[in-house]
């Protein structure tokens, strides 16, 4: 695989385009990671988004530079990793829901407590734990270490559906996944 030659405006586009085009790209954090197989799109016009009510100290990264990490905690124990995109006023981010683990498997297995490889990164909390993503990466650029993005050979066959784990705008088709991937957080409805 070749290193991803991102155009300067790769992340400076609408959230759905970025969410779709991140599928198939390899994400590594300190050499640990794999191929992105599932994403979800959120922006300030979306009542399910953290940015819906405008900037706060907690969501300020969503209104920051495109290509920035937005990391937050859910249920008081799981970290979620997002990629900020669009103009800073857009308050947009792509939640990375799942990857196919490929690099640093031993470190991921140790961090995740010996779960089957299929479950190492199948869900945003699992993914963050396996890649050791936490508040330390919040607000940092994905264009410099410890992050590395590697180009895909070709885009995967994609499936689109409703997002998971939200109560507002659940019918919006803003979840994107690699069709039939065994590493998805949850299968897509048929």
C-alpha cells in the first residue's frame, strides 16, 4: 500500500463524503490499527450530533480544523474517536465505528483482554481501547504522528443504513460500511 497522499482539502468537505471515502483507508495509531470498515456522519444540523446546540468546551474540537481528532467519553467508560471535517462552522465529524484489525494485533489483544479478533475493533469503544485512543488525542491532527493514514487499493463495496445507539434522527441513512465485513459493529438491515 502507498501512503495516503491527501489533498489539502480531503477533510474540508461535507461530512457524508468524508464518511464514505474513509471506508477502506487504513488507520494506524502508533503502528496499531487496520482498515476502516464502518463510519457514521454527524453535523450541526443533526439533532443527534454533539454540535447541534453550538460550540461548548466539550465539543469545541468539532468546530476546529478539518482533520482534527474529536474524542469523547460515553457511559463514563468508553472513548469514541471521530474525525472533524467540513468548515469549522459546520461542526461536522465522522465517527469511526469499526476497523478490520491488521497491524499490531498482539497489542490490540492485550489491550482488549483476549477477545476474539473479530471483536477487537468492532464498535467505537472497542476500537478506541484497541488503538489506545483517549483524551490525549482529543484535538490533535490526524495528519501527523501518532496517526498514519494509508491509501486503499480500491473502495470497498459499500452499504448505507441508519445510525446506531442514538435516539434522534434514527432514520437518517448516515451510517456507512463495507458490505459483508465480519468486523462491523452490527450488521446492516437488509
